[in-house]
């Protein structure tokens, strides 16, 4: 496989407070790769750095062979990096359709393409089609997560970065969201997944990295990580098993 995303020796900080150190990992084209770890481990910080919302203190980020370490976020979006942030962050006073159209901002001059992307988003999430004229702030949490995913896909990303997509959602909705993530990947989009539910994350992804206090402490195929004693003890429980719904 060809590496779509490569990080080397990343050190990330908020002011003088270090959040991550010496992060080196890869995401190959076509993969789903997950980052798991406890709250405060640096997972969301890492996604923010990849998307361009946080500039590294040191280290390198390469995307599709290009050094994007100092590139602003809007230029990274133009190259094909999309971030679905924790908490969805839809525009509550805009309609579902308007939120989706904002995701296609780089195609704004091509009305036919925007219409086609809208049709794709509505086909992926029929519930959004039913609520196209409804303000996003009136949607349920699950519907807002669908909207955030659909808005990201409107930019036709090469790399979709997902930050805690299951957070605060009912179990049945979580199953639907993860089915959609797998379908998005099967259609050709590479996915980097940060997820609090380690069972779902390790079942969905092909490879994973385990972060602890800002550093990678384990890495490998998800099947192997599920059997790693440290991972089972900290995130899966001693008698862990994969949910039957998956």
C-alpha cells in the first residue's frame, strides 16, 4: 500500500503545555486506521494537527507525498483532508441543505457538481433528505452526526478524519454511523478514526495506534491489538468480546 498520510516526530502543544511528543505513524491509501486512548491522551489534538487547526511545535506531516506541516487548514481541505470534529459543530441556524452546501465550498462555482454531491449525501442519509429544509439545530444528536459526516463528504475528501463519532449517541444510532463509515471507506475514502469506544474502533479499523499521555505505546493490526494485554486491561476489559451487532 502507498502511504497517504505520514507523520514523523510530531510534538504538539497548547502554549507551553505539551500535549503529544514524537508521534510517528502512517495511514495508507484505502485504510481505516484508528487512534485509541484515554481522555487526554492526545487523540483529538493529533487530528487537529493533521487538519491544520494546530501547528506542530516540531516534526513533519506529509499528505500524498507533500509536506503540509505549515500549510493552513483551508489549503489542506483543498488537497483532500476533511475533519468531522468532536461534538458535530453543525451550523444550528442554517438548514440541513445549507450546511451540506457549505461542505462543497471548493466546488461552489460548479452548481451541477454541488447538486450531484447533495444527491449523494441524501442517498447516504435519507433522513437528511427528509429534513433538508429544517434548521440543523433542531435535529437529534444522531441526525447532527449524519449531517456532519455528510457535510465532510461534500468536499470529496481523500482522507476523512473522524473525532469521536459515537459520542453521546444511542447504541442503535452508533451501529448505523459505523456501518456508514465502513461504506464510505469501501467506496474509496481513507479514514483516520478517533473513537472512545475501543471495541467499535478496533473492529472497524484495519490497523491502530494506542496513545497514552501524548505518546504511542502500541501499534499494529487491530486483531493483534485486541489481544494485547495492555489494551484489553485498559480499554476492553478482561473478558472483552466484539459486539454482536458488528
